[in-house]
C-alpha cells in the first residue's frame, strides 16, 4: 500500500510504525473471510481491509476524523483474527491501537459517550472501585429489562453474586511444595480477582504442587489493556509502569517467568516492549518484562504434570480466546494439557471467530457483541459438552449463563491433578 506521510509526520514514532504496517498491506482481502464484523454486516468498511484504508487516510490527514470513520473503527473488536490470516504479516494490532489513540486525542465524542468511556477507564482497572460497582450492579440487576441500551447490557452482565476473596488476595509469596524448581511472579490484575478469584487460586495451587514458588508483587495491578484499547494511552502507560516497577523488584531476587492467567492481559504485557520503545527511561525495562511474560498454559506445558486423579473421558469443549490464539499465537498447549489431564477435548465450530466479549466491546457495542455471543453459544451447544474450558476472564463472563459452564483451563488442570473440583462441575 502506498502512503504519503510527510517527513515531519514520520518523525513521530507511532506514525513511523503505522507507516511501516500500512506498506505491508497488499489489499489481498484474505482478512475479510475471518473478520467477525464483516461476517455480520457485510460492509467492506467493517472489514480489516476497509478499516486499514480509513486509518491510513485519517492518520495522513491528521486532525479530527469524520464521525463515519470513528464508527467503523469503533466497531472493530481487536480480535486480531486478521493477523492470523494475513499472508503479508500486517501488524493490525499496532495500527488500530495507534488509530484509537489518535481518535481519543483529536475527536470529540458526544458527552454521554465520553462519560461512559471515562467511567470504564476509571472503574474497571481499580479492583476496589470495580468490586463496589459490581456489588451495586448486582443489586440493580432485576431492573435491567426496564433500562435502555448500554445500561441494560451493563446490568445484565453484573454478577448474580460476588464470590468471597480467594486465597490469593494481594501481595505475598506462595511456597513450592517440596524442592523449589522455579520462582515466578503472578499478574494480580483488576477484574478477574473480583469476579473469579478461583482462577488465580487454582494457578498458585497447581504451580506450588509442581515445585514452583509463586510471588504476587507488591504494587502490581491492572495491566493497562482496558484503557489502552480505548485509546487512552497515558492511562495505559501509567498502569504498565506500575507493574514494570513492581516486577523489577522481584526480578532482582531472581524470577523465571511472569505468569498471566488472563490471555487478554497477556497480549498487552507481552507488548510492553513495543509500547515503550521510544521512551529512554522505560524501553529496556519494559522489554525485559515482556520477555519474561508467559501465559499459564505456556508454563504448564513445560512442566511434568502429575498423573490425573479424576476419571478420564469427561467431555470438555475448548474455546480459544482471540487474545490467546490470535494475539499470542498460543493454540496447541491448552488443548494438549487438557487431553493429558484426561479430558475428552471437543472443538468448537468457527473457533477462530470472536465471542463478542473483547474487553469493553460488550458494553460499548452491545448489539454486535450479543450477535456474536449467540453465534458462539450455538457452536458450543453443538459440541454436546456441558463444560467449556477457556483462558480469558472476559470470555468466561460474557458466555456464562448461556448453557454450558465456563471454566478456566487452569481450574480444570488443578482439579485433575489433586486440587478441588471447580464450582459448577
């Protein structure tokens, strides 16, 4: 693709990066076949190729984009299925992240939209605020059918009950059982510890059982993904810096990996090095953290897990989160781990298509999100499995209540090797 950025524009690191991405695109259109919004809407401007043209024009022209451009970019889930499909290696993720930051800086949204986005960027990354919001949402949930649009969707997603805090509830060290073979830090994020603390509890139990000491670093928190994907770069970078500094303190004591149990967070933490590439103070520090970041399934795949203690053959459908299969290119490890643990793994049809969760997308684009949810639930039902394993809290929350029971992969592996039975199984 030809571009026409000026020399002055190319002095900006983000613009230079986007220029390189754009020049890799050969307009082949392979991406349209795997794009969820193009699948639903059939509009070229709601495909990756169409959005690439819109983003190119917007970034070249500078200034405030047209409302129609913002609409089509907002409709993108950032599922990154297009990146898996692309034969030319177009890094759509970095391009759309830059475009969203440009929109945030140059476009004035309607006041209600600005207020909602600011609310989400403030509440979701803060565990304490989110816990209060979730509790209030639970109380107001019966009123959801009476509410309009997005408010109805937000109340519908409020948990029916809030679980008690888990064993992993803040900074601390969790000792390995027997001889210690490794020391790893666990990302203790924002939404997941409130909605499903059993996930991190299971991860720590499982790792401890296999000789891994786990530490939750003091001061760590939200990875920054939620504001990052809304174009709020300053907020995202501030959250990332807090985590980088917290993990550096543990790295000084020796750290084999930084474990992440939410694949959406993993995609972002692994990208810290790129996010801070032009920051003299943080570039090397961020790159070191990204190099240590690993999804829990990657860590477990390298361990010799204990033989399963449960009866083999339980059918489990595996739903691969977009941030897992497209964002991190992790596909085989979770399936292989479940099979080794004795589960009969069943594939979900259209497994490459997003479920519609996509961070805040289910709130900001409820109609498209619900269409994708219904499509995904139909494919899950076709497997006949009553249990669905996945590696991302967003997918779990979004698909829960649609029939099958959503369980994090690590909870099933923990149970299979001697841990407690996951709730609902």
